[in-house]
């Protein structure tokens, strides 16, 4: 899971999988491990059976292992373009379904009625979701 909006982006992937009766293995970004563990606790407290939501706090090597593991049926990844390219190559070779949301592709449109707040480091945008 990515470092920005970790709970929201995790739920975008987790909710449909659980609704379809699938188990989930999540390998969070090292910066969001605590968020992911809290999410797992919440799932457990909500009555989700043990083994349905699995959190694997680890680095890139374990992520690559999970992407290529034969018992993984689908990969969903949000993160860097470089990592996404590697994941896409692996999933393409394995003919495994993959969903990628990669960085560096979203333009910002600032309308003339926008009133940014300026600070020491430039414009600060208010995002109520974060």
C-alpha cells in the first residue's frame, strides 16, 4: 500500500475482494505498516475470520516474491512507475491480472477562483481527505 491515503487506497482494493469472498495478502509500504496493522485489527474486531486479511510488513524482495507466487490470482499495486513496470512485466509473463495506479501521471488543474494558502515552502493545498 502507498504512503499517502493508506487506509483509503487499501479499502479500494480490500472491499471488492472481500465482497467476492476472496482472501487478501497486503504488503504495505514501510511507511504505513502501522496503518495496515490497525486495519487488520479492525477487520478482526468486525468478525472477519482469521486468515482472510493478511498483512505482510516487508520490503521490496518480499513484494516481488508475492507478485510471482503461484497462489496469487491477482495483483493490485499503487506506487512508483518503476515498481509498477516491474510488476507489470512479471504479471504479463505469468498472464496474471494486474491493476496499477502509478505516480507521475496526474495533472493538476488550478482554476482561477482557487485560493491557495502560501507558506514558507510555496502553495499549500487543503485536502479534506488527508
